């Protein structure tokens, strides 16, 4: 059984786009828009087309999400028809995803900074103990 169930699939010839409404079962609260776009592309075999998540809503009391996606052949047509804020949000999400996937920079410089500071503290402690013994 597939996790994606198609609720509505309409070819809007007036706006030159395909409008897909589907339900994602069992992953409520865990699905991000970019992951949903990847799943829709795989399910409907939309390689090379522009898929834009328009609306994603959780269903109350159920672990399922209903999403609406617009599929365009041309990116310029999509940018003319859809609010530019949606594209900014998608770009921001892509940047965050790339940042998380990039290997983390090792914190060796931070460790070297801490090491010299700890050595003088040890010397100070030793000098205090020496004073107490005298």
C-alpha cells in the first residue's frame, strides 16, 4: 500500500498546469514540503517538471496530511502565476536543507583555544596549593 493516496488530479488547461491533491497517510507532523515534493515527483513520475507545494494541512486527530501541488512545465509561467513569497520560502527551505546535509566543520580550533586557557588555570591552582602548604 502506498503512503500517497490521490484525492484529486485535474489538468487545468486554462492556466497550463496540473493540480494534484493527495493525502499522505501515517506521517502527520513529520513531513516537510520539500520531502512531499520529492514523494509526489516519484509517485507521479514528474521528472523535469516544476512541482510547487501550495497547501499542506494536517487532519485533526489523524496522522495524515492533505497536500495540494501545482505541476508546471515552464518555471517562468509558474513565477508569473504564483505569489513570489512561495518561491522565497521554498528557496529558504532548500538552503536550510543543504546546510544540514553539508558536512559539519570540525571544531578543532575551538578545542585548541580551550586547552591553553585550562593550563594557566592549573598553574594557578598549583600555586594556591603551594601557598597553603607553606
